[in-house]
């Protein structure tokens, strides 16, 4: 502890505290631009100059560590004069266009200029003009306003992991820019908008749409990946205008991924693929907009009739993992009420052999914040950067501090983090790779292994990973979306459990969706006799109840799902959105509120309960889904649907509102390990970040990013040669035909990707262009088109 | 000579390798200044493609290389003539004819600073202190060769030599 | 034939050039054999043979009161003693990025005596425990970079650098790093960034290089002349070196004299030599004209009017007392034909050009200063401009990451202070006090006096 004096008051701070941090703790504001607590110290803006006793010159508070006995004056004449002088320098070349600047009202320069600037400028020369840069569809530039604080540059380098921006040239010719003709493609790029203290970098979708002080600010929770980032949603005239991060050090820190920031555009989408704003019923092949009571009656009838005539088991419910806890719980209750156990939210999962063998709901296995404290990490089966951008960011930071991160996966994407070791192989080989690591760790530990691993021999990479893991004192193993979607997910889970046991490590799942944990808690999974998501499609049902799900894009096998929907006598869809596919196969469309228009709860991947309120009124005639389900329950004369609020539903499910849910456990009992080999060309299906859910798919700006390019057939050079195809040519991809007779073919452009293992082809899922291909995990045929 | 935009010559790469070896194994980036010098020697100037090539070879983000190329004066980010003449006009040189030498050159070549003669032979640049003020006027020929005491007769001689 | 005139030549004792043509090809005496012939590498051998401890080497250097020749004048022995003991990876860096207008001594050291720098660096490496070193060489002297590489090859072949030097167990690898045109890389942390393959933007200090230097490791960085002085200190002893000069100002020093003298060039004289003596050695005022002003320590140092400088001796204390800085020992001499507004315009242009652009006061202020001075020079000055120049300069001073900010401000403050009336005249009459033709005649190409001691 250090003792010092700040503006005349005695203070105690820990060693290494900077003056600006100490001031912050004491509630004293020191003006600053370049300093940011999450970024390295640049000390270049010089706005934070303060007086330090005995120092001949003013010192930058952001770069001056507190020392014992130091006396700091933040508002003395010397300090204020220095700050004012710096402000004058900052303003001489800054345009005075606040009235038309999008940053107006939330500009640190503007705010400070009011307090520190002088009224007239002594600078009579022509102001500098800097050309604008094209940073892509998300970030708009007005570089003449840039004050060269370099926050955005440091962000791309340090947080996003790749220096996409730099400061070129020198002196007052210095310009912040991307490499010529490159855009900023990071999945975290929107954060530079928040970081820019002036109006040089602003939100392109938001640009000129409103003045910031006219916006209402409301808290919410991100409906996308399992992290559950905290949001500030800004609204005007009952419309979401902008989304910003709500700082929460335990979860998203002060960041958002671009998906979380810009998906709100989908909330305002229109047209045949846009928002569904009126209940609709299809009669005689014709869609008709109807009143709610007509639509609900229709739906209730359909459910009741089929249950009566064909048995309730002929009804299946597919619930989006992005639905709220309350929606999931009521769907489950409704289904069980009418006598069907067929409900599932695990739409992209393909291996359900763990059902009945789980000891609890699968979860992260640790707190999100604890990830940052791990000293050894093994990630298994994850497109980490795109599936979990902010968790990837956390690992990036810990890796920089020396944490050894290793990866077992089917694709060698650049995670922009320093990997200690990586083992990349065809999807079918992942269990074996993991088994090798188990074996190697057991050998190092002198422990016995599962007899199922008798034939496994650890290769060099597995040994390297094992050595790393064994040397750690705080080890974590994380199973990604790919591992969870894998046809041998049970084996991967069981092996991980063994590995964690050997190491005394934590292990868990990186939740794919906002309610991947909540779905279990809400019991939106089939118990004993019910059918899981895959079974409901493989053995088609007569009636499907869809809640927020778009089966052809959200399920493990889009072709199979589409076929199942088409053959059903009735598809009742509760959704915020229309789609061509749904117009084709559904017969009732019930417009429900997306997350921004309803109250609800997401249980994030660490089991944290996060409830939120509606930030706007529902669009058109849309209603919160929990209310729609309540009415349906009542119409079907089911017991226990008398809820008056979504909170009541939540409290019933959770027994109140705990901070974290209980009953989380990743262990399995009685799962046999199977190490299979595959023959043929294996498909590697990623779910591209902006295709992953219905909302993101409808956000135009996100769909214009590099992350949203149409799927291609990516393969290694060897594979291209084998097929006699050159990159850029078209190939015809056919499903191996084993699992789904419905699967068709896709014509795709072949692309060289040295990160794809030989004898594999990487083809994105969750896209109309590839939905027809069938299962995400399957062998495929590839030939020149 | 045919210039391949898409690669650096073996000879250039070899020179870069020699530089890389001067630094600790994990500090390849230290060779970027030298690599850009060699790349400029080979291509005449630093086009964006060339910068990308250097970035790839040294495992650096392109922007990091661009920062370097645009920060140091002697990298040419635009095409230059066969002979780039850089004249120092700083105070010490100016006191001993630096400005006059520049004026003389401008007259002889019929171009101003930052211009290239129509035949593509000469580019004229105004330089910063070259650390040779005692030998003013000083000028650099193609960055690497310094000429001192550049009185008009000397300048004539230099132009004569530049074939 | 001696290149320069010198009193008590130490560094420049062996410098020679054959023939009259000023061409590098005409240099001789820089090779290893020549350096050895005049006693080169004897100091190193002596240290190794006597197993002189690092502490003893540092003590000797401290005794010599050698002060850094790069400009700041920090005592070298003291600087070396800041290096942490025992940490495994440390660096020695030589600063040959000489680019301060008026300074050209390091170039001649590299030209005539590269091995003195190498020997000095090896001794320094031993003293601070560094196993690797770099010599950062100014971009514009590429030919001397090549010469240094050749000298390194010679030294390597002779076993002076590399593994197990002369069987002593000491190992030291030394390399040259070529700059490419950025004055700011002369600033020591800008230089380190540059070696790391980045823009040469200075780092905020502390931490100082002795703790966090090249690649984040403890690093000692000294000027070329500083290193070149080391072998002589170890050869003759610290006391002898100190006694060449005067207390607190040890040794001899190279002075780069440029501008309106008959024989511009480098002159080695003991610290404390009266300024008029140096002027005389440089052949006196060109054309017999009257001395107007001198910038005594490189372009960043405040200018001194003739009467003040003529009373000074060449050492840190005397120059500081006169209100300027000893700096790097670069003496820019200006006679009565100089328009001080125009002279300042040239200087302020330089700092504007060379600001790295990192910190606000320097990035924005250097351009502002230049624009105001330029408008005065062009006859568009305003009465309030002198106050403005003062204000802007003072607002840059002491508010920046590195000393370039100060370097840009000091000339402005001193020119407008000592030659205020000339600026006022310019503003009022919209033209120079010194008629254009006279200025032009004064700064026309100067045919160097080739004869005599300087060639
Ligand atoms: C703007 C600026 C430019 C400098 N240029 C040089 C230079 O060209 N050569 C040099 O040796 N030192 C230069 N210095 C000083 C160095 O930062 C450093 O103090 C010096 O190299 C230390 O060596 P010394 O202790 O041997 O003098 C410069 C400093 C500043 C602020
Ligand atoms: S003072 Fe100037 S040169 Fe030095 S760091 Fe700041 S901007 Fe760069
Ligand atoms: S905040 Fe301290 S210098 Fe910018």
C-alpha cells in the first residue's frame, strides 16, 4: 500500500496504481482522451497533465504511478493551465462542426472544450483536412475530427488481436487508417466507435438517424451467444435506434461483439423476410391476416384435434435456444399439458445419447470471469473467435500474460491469440485426438485409463498439450459449439470428464445460445419417453409448434427439418419474423415479440440469471410469446396458465430470482467411449457468426460484413488437386446420402483454405445456399460443377 | 526489366534473411526497415503490393509495415525517377549555399521539389539534415550515396555522371 | 595528413584521408590493422588480461567524468551503473542517428575510426553485462553503415566480437541497424522502437531504458562519440581523461563547426577551450564579416548573440550560464548577413517536419509555430505574433513525451528574445532588416579552403 495526497486529501492505494486510477477511485475527474483502462498506456494526448509536488513539469496522470508521500494536485493553476493549453492545441485543427457531428452530445472533446477551451481561437490558419477511410459497413469515419489518441489502433492490436488500424505518416500529417483498401473486419470492430472520444469513428447504421440526447436508454441482455452480454438499448419513438455495451466486468467487460451491437437492425426489418406484425392463417393455400383470437383458436384446434385423433405424441415442439426462459418453460408446460414429451431447444445437436445420463444441466463449468484466471486452457471443437468473440478476447488477454492455450479442432482458423499447441484433424478424428491427450496425461500422471483407450497412442501434439496441461495449477477445458454439435458429443464429453478428473481441472461447455443453459432449467428437453430435436425430424410429426426457430436454418440437418415441416399437417409458428420457407410450410403465424419487446430471462453459460424488461412496445400486433402461450394454455383448458407476469413464470421455474441457477453439472454417468473412424470426404460445418440466429440474419449491416459472405467450399490445396479443381471454380457438393434421403446438392465456389484438413471440405451451415445439403456432420461428395 | 509485382526476388529475400539473423529469433520484425530498403531497391519504390509482400515475409500485419514505410522519409511511397536527388536546405547547409544549390538544380532540371523530369530520369527532393553540415551543400543520390560541397560545377559533374 | 585541427587529439589522432577529393574511397586508416597500429584494442586486451571487473570499469569511467556526447550530457559511468545486475538479457546500443542540424561529428568517427566505437561498445558490454549490441546508423550515411559492417566483419574475424572473446569467456555480438530518415530516432527510446521494427515514436519515461529498453530488456544507450572515448579512458585512466578538460567536464570533445566560417569541419579540443579559439581554428569568420550569433549545441540549443558567446568557454557550465545548452557540440556560426527570421523559419520547419506526431502539443504546436514564423517572414506578420510565438512555445515546453517539443520551442524563444527587434522590424515593415542581396551574398556557395590543417 502507498500513502499519498490527492488534492489535499490523504489516500491509500495499492502499489502500481496510476494517478488517474487513484483519482478515479476518489471520485476526482481528470480530463483525458488517450487513456483507457483496458488499453496500454500511450500518454500521447497530454490532456491529463497534473501538478506533482517537486516535479518541475506537469505530469501525465495516466502514466504516472503513485509513489509514497507524493502530493498531486489535479486542479491547481499549473494543472488547469496545462490542460487548457493542451485543449487549445487539440482544437486548432479540429473542425467546429458539433452541430452536424454524430458524436454531438456524447463527445468528450466537446464536453471538455466547454470547460477548458477558450472562446475564440488564436489559430487563424487553414485547418487540416484528413480524407475519410472506408472501414466497412459498420463504422463510419470522419477523419478530420481525429485527435490521434490511438485508442482505436490499440484496440485492434490488443483486444481484437490484429492490427487492422495504424497511424501512418508522422507529425501533423499522421493519419489513422487501415491498410489501403482494407476494411476493419474484426468481429469486435464496433467497439472502436465507443472508444473514439470524438466523432471520427461513428456507427454507420446509426449515422444521422437521431441526436443522442433524444434517445431513451434502457438496460437489456444480449440474445445471441451464451455469454449474455449486458446491453444499453437506446430507443426513440418506440424503435430501437442503437445498442451499446453496459459495462459488466464479470461478463462482457466494456465490450460487445458486432453481432450484439448491430443485430438490432433486424428488429426493424420489413418485407417477406422481415418482421411478422399480424397473426396470419393459411386457408386453402392462401395466407390471411386475421385477428389474434382467430389465429389462436385455429392453433388450439389444430393441437387439440391432432392430440385427440393421433395421440399427443404426434405433436413436436422445437424451441429456439435464443428464446427466453419463460417462453421455454411455458412451451414445455403446454406440451406436457396436452400430453406430449416432444420438446427440445437443442436444435443443432446431433448426439443425444447423453440424455438420461447427465448429472445436471451442462454449463461453462466455471464463472466467465474465472476464465481469465486459468493458466492452462484446452479448447475442444470451437470456432472460438466467431462463436464466442468476447470469450476469445478474454483468452487472448490471458494468453498474453502467459496462459498456455491449446486447441483441438477441425479447422485451423486464426484465433488471433497465441496458441501453445494445436491439433487439427477431420471432425471424426476429434474424439481420438482428445483421447490421445487423455492417454498422455494419464501417462504423465502415472494413472490408469479407461480400457476403451487401450489402443490409443498419443502423438507428439497430444503429448505437448498434455505436458502443458499437467504443468498448470488452474486448468480449464472448454468444449465449443462444434464439440456439442458433433455426432460423438457424448464421447467428447466423457473424455473431457476423464481428462478433467486426471488433472483436477474445471471443464464445461461454451454455451452456443443465449439460453443454452436456460433450456435445461426450463425443462424444454424431452424426459424419458419424449423425442429429442433430431428424433422429431427423423420421424416426422403431424404437428409442429415452433417457437422462434427456423428449422431449415437452425437445425443440425436443414434438409431433413424442411422435409419434416413440409409433410406436417400443421405447423404453428410463433416468431417475430416471416420467411419464405415458413410461408411455405406453416399454416399459422403468430407474431411474437423479440427480446427487445418482451420481459424475460436468459440464463447465461455460467448459469447467471439475467432478467430484462421490454425496451419498446411490441411492433404491430406482436405480443410477448409468454402471453401468447398463456392464452393458448387457457384455450386448451390446461391447468396452471394463470400467470400475470413473466416474473411469475420465472419465479416458478427458479423458485425466485437467484443470481445463479442450481443443478448445474457437466458429468455423465454410464456413457461408453466410442472412437470411430470415418471414410470419405467429411464436411466441416461452421455456423458463421452472422447466420447463427434469426435476428442476426436480418441485420443488413451485419449481412454486408466480410463475416457474412456466402458459403463456399473451402479445402486444402491437396484436396483441390485431388479433385482437379482450381480455387475460384465451382464445385457440386452432394450429401453422402447416408442420413437424410432428402438432402440435395449445392453448387459452391471452391476456395483454398490451408486450415482445412485434407479429405475434408468446409461448408458453412445456417445459410439458405447450403441448407439443402443436409446434416452439418456428414460425408459429402465433391466434384467439378 | 520485367518487374514482378507479386514477389520479391531471391536476391532480395536473401538480403532480408541476413538482416533477420541479426535479431533475436522472435524479433523478425526488427528487420522490417532493412527489408523495405531492399524491396525499394528492387522495385524502385514501395507500392502497396510490395508492402504486403514484406509484411507476409516477416509475419507482420500489413498496417504495421505501412506505418514504418510512411514514417521514415527515405522510403518512396510514390514512383520516383531513375535518380532521386535529395538536397539539404536546413539552416547550417543554407548558410553555405544549400538553398542556392537546390535552386540551381531546379533550374537545370526544370522541375520543383517533389517533381520528376518528364524523361523519368530525375526526381528532386528537399531533405532534412544529413549530418554532414560541414560539407555543405550536401545532397544524396538515390538515398545511399552522399555528395558533398555541391557547388554548381560539382552539380554539373554529378548530372553528367548520371547516365 | 590530419583531417582536422586538434588540440590534444585523442579521438581524431589517427584520422587521415589520402588525396584532395572528398570521397570516401580516399579515406585510409579506418581499417582494423590501422587502428591496431595506433594502439587500438589494447584497452580491451588490457581489461580482459587483468580480468578487470565490470565494477572497476565503471569506476574508471565515472572517474573520467565523461558526459554523454549525444546532447544531454549525462555522466556515462553513472548511467552504466543503473543497469540491473545479473538479469540474463541486456543490450548495448550505440546512437549514431546523428541528425540534429549542425551536428556531424559521429559521421566522421564512423568514417575514420569505426573500430574505436566497436572497442568502446565491447568494453561497455562487459561493464554492464550485455551480450548483444546494436549500432543504429543515420539513414543518410548508408555508405558508412556499409563501412561499419565491414569493420564488424574485421573485428569478428579477429575474435574481438563473438563468442568467448580472446579466450576470456566474455561473449558479445554486435550488429549495425540502418536508419532511414527520421530525426526522432536519435531520441533514445524512439531509436529503440525503430530497432524493434516500428515507427520511431519515443516512449514515455519512466521506465528508463536501463530497466525497460530494447525488446523490454535492460539497455544502455550512448552516443557514438561517448563510446569512441571509452578506449582512451581505459588506456590512460579516468583521471588523465578528466584532466584533459576541466572539473565536471572531462576530456576532449569534437566540435562540429558549420555556417559562416572559412573552414567548417570537426575540431577536437579540450573541454573548457575558449570559444574564440575554436572560431580561429575554423579559419575565422568567412569573408572577414562580423559575427552575429552562434547556436552552440546543435539546432535545439538556444541561440546566443556574438558578444555573449565570445565570452564563453566550451563546456557544459559556461554555455549553460550563458543561457544556452552545450548539447552535442555543434556550433552553427552566423554572420551579419543572416536574417534571423529566415534562419528561425528554417529551424522551425525542421521540427515541424520531424515531429513524430504522437503527442498533442508537439504535433499541433510545431506546425503552428512554423506557420506563424513563415507568415512573419513572408511579410504577413501581426503585432501580436511575437506573444503568440512565446505562448505556443511555452505551452509545448515540458508538456511532451520526449524532448523534441523542447527542442522546437527553445530556438523560437531564444531567437525572439535576443533578436526581438529584428522580428518586430519584419512585422512592421513586412521585409527583412538585412537586405535580400546581402543575405544572398552571405550564404552563397562557399568554396572551402582546401589547404591547411583541415584537409
Ligand atoms: C529529439 C532528440 C534527438 C536526439 N538525437 C540524438 C542523436 O542524433 N544522437 C545522439 O547521440 N543523441 C541524440 N539524442 C539524445 C539521446 O536521446 C540520448 O540522450 C543519447 O543518445 C544518450 O547518449 P549519451 O549519454 O552518450 O549522450 C536526441 C534526443 C532528442 C530528444
Ligand atoms: S515531443 Fe514530438 S517527437 Fe517527441 S514524442 Fe511528442 S510528438 Fe513525438
Ligand atoms: S490521458 Fe494521459 S496523456 Fe492522454
